[in-house]
């Protein structure tokens, strides 16, 4: 169960990491990405940062490598902006939730609905 403090910290980390990635990370491997979620561990020692590509998933694996390389820099910058005793270790992962949502939409669009006109005729 996520406490209010952890939920607030997750949201704050998400906002700060997103800002840092877009404004200060200069690694050419890091393409246009969106930080979709952050899950910090209960002991605040590590945080999983979920990332998705803004354009396609083609460059996402390379972006993840670039983000992993920038993790030390990001932790240092987070330490300057956040008032935590210990900044969590950052682990970047691909967020599959958008792909899953697209797949669900495709499945739902393929569902064939019965004609409403035929149903109305049967009711009369």
C-alpha cells in the first residue's frame, strides 16, 4: 500500500525528473521521452522510473541506455532540488501501459455490435 507521503514523493520525483530530462540531459541517445510514472521503494533506496517514447518505440531502448548513463547526474540534481536525506537510485524501465491501452482499443473497435434497427423491429 502506498502511503500519502510516498504518493506525494512519487509525483514530485516524476515532475522533477521529467523537467531535468527535458532541460538538462544532453546525451544524444536520449530522444523525446515522457516520464509516465515513478514508483519509489518503501525504504526510499530506489525508484523505478517508467518511460515511453513520444514518437515511436524504435529509439526507446537507446533512450533507456542514455537515461541509465545520466542516472548519476539526475540523482545529483535531484539532491539539490529535493530535501531528502538520501536520493533514491534511479532505474529506468519502458512503460508498456500505452501499448496495452492501444491494444485494448483495437480489440474493442473490432467488436461487432448488433444492429439497433433490427432490435427495434423485434420490440414492436
